[in-house]
């Protein structure tokens, strides 16, 4: 088994046929990394003359003058012969790098909406085999501590949106209706400045470092029509009309109830109905008053998706927290799903979720929103390093630990 550089056509032909393919292994991602000034290679793994695996490898500078080689989302390979695979890596990279990093999208477990677990024993065996042959496993992290997400939420698409809707939770369908009632709409846009402004709002609120606007522009330049940007907005006129119609409905119900009370004995049930109608009327009048603060069109959120191979990925999204109660994700995600069905894709990938077993985690609500749309949460086997220079690998990890203290 040997490694060598291959051309783009040969590489892409192999990736397209694999179930492990993702945009992280695409030619477009390769060109993006090159544009960022990274040294990259497209490598093929050969058994004699037969191509049996490929990977985009990105060289990452560390310790001022050294590098490690990151196989972008792992080698696309069936990992049947770990020893020969390891030897191929060692022979190719020799002493030029400190270590090789892989994080293949091989599924360790799937979790349904009730967190019922479906395990894959062969994946657990693969982890142990990699460790046995000298790969260092970064563990079963539940957050975003590694190069890529270890947990993602993914939906396998039906052939119509109506069928997809049936698979969503009752609360999700209700929230979709509520957002629609509030005049929340969505459209595609080419305005990166507007889309990016909501990413910045979210990064400021959650206190994480946002990727640069230039980075998102580079993705568009490389993936072209495979990138879609959406912006979510409140249509004030639509919202006001919906509220006025609801007020009319409740006033009609109240009038009918009062007539009934005149002719029937006033029981607890009728009094309870009267109380509910009054509460609804008060709520709708308050909302109607609050609409005066809105512009005719008020932008509140955005989403940025990448389509590649058989899936569309929600790569980034953001919102103005002042409009949180308008539930923009319940308009955003249905649009993404519907567009994917029309494009005849197989999967919608909501990307990372974290700490799904901890209801007290600050991001648990994000997980609940995503799983409400159906599909399953995917747990991957995780990240591995193959140290080639053990002394420098030790030094590198020591420096990282000291920096993180």
C-alpha cells in the first residue's frame, strides 16, 4: 500500500462514489485552502495500481517552523488494513511533519429524537484497532474541542415536504405555525454584508470568535452556485393583518359566548371559556401595539448553506436576539429542507450539536430545535493523531496545554 499525489479529476471521481464524501473533501475546499495560502495536496492510497482511498491533506504550521498534516475529515478509505495504512502514511511523510491527523466521518452511533441509541460495533472495533497500531485517540468528546464536530444532526429526506412535515415533532410544527402567524418570512439573497451582520450578532452574544467575512466570500468564489444565503424577515403588514383577523375571531367567539350565557346557566366551563377568550384578546392587542416598533420589513436572521454531493449543510446562521420570540429557525430550516427536496438531495445536515445528554448545557436548546425537525443525531468515531516525531509531538501537546491554562 502506497501514497502518492493524484490529479483533481482522479480524486473527485473517487470522492463522488463514496458514502464518506463531504464538502470538506471536495475540490472546491481544496482550492479554498490554497487561496488561504495553505500548502495542500490531493493524495491517493494505492494497493498496487488500484486506488483504494483518497484525502485532501492540509499542512498546518506549528512550533514556529514545523507542520502537521491534517487529512480533511479523514481519509476516504474502508480502514480494513490499519497496519499497512499506517506504514503508507509513515513512508510518505517520513520526517517532514510531526504527526498526521485524521477524523473520518465513520458513524459510531445514531440517536433518534428520544435519544434511543443505535450502536455500530465495527466502528468501536476500528477505534481500538487504530489505537493498537499507534494512533492517539482524542477521546469521546461531547463538545467542539476537536478539529471537526463529533456529533452532527442529519435528516434523511422524504420525497415531499408534506411527508417530511409528518416526521417533525408536534411542538416543531406548532412553532412553524406561530412564526408564520407572526409574519416571519424567508428569501434567498446575494447580500453577504447583511447575512454576515447576523453572524456577528450571534458571535458577540455567545462570545466566540466569528470567521471573517472574507472567508465566507472565498467559499462563494469557490463553491459558486452551491452556496445559498438566506435572510429571514418580519413582514409587518402580514403580521398586523393576522393579528387583526385573530382579534375579530376572538371577539366573535366572545359575542357568541355571551349570548349562550344569557340563555344557559352560567357554569364553570363557560366562565373558563370567557377567561381564555379575554386572555387571548389581551395578548393579541399587546402584540398589535408592539408591531408599531417594527419597520415595514424587519430583517432578523440569516443562514448560509453549502450543497455538495448528496447533501446540503447549514454551515452558519445568526440572528438578532431582540427578535428571538419570532423563532426564525422555524422558518429557516423548513425552507432549507424544502429546497433540498426540490433539488433531489438525500440529506440535510444541520452540522454540530454538543452535550446532547446534558439538559443544563447552554446550547442544549440548539440541539432540541434541530432534533425537532426529525432525523437522527450522528456520533462519529472522533479524531486521531499518528505521531511521526514523538519528541516534538510531546512538546507540541505540552505547549498547547500550557497555553490553555
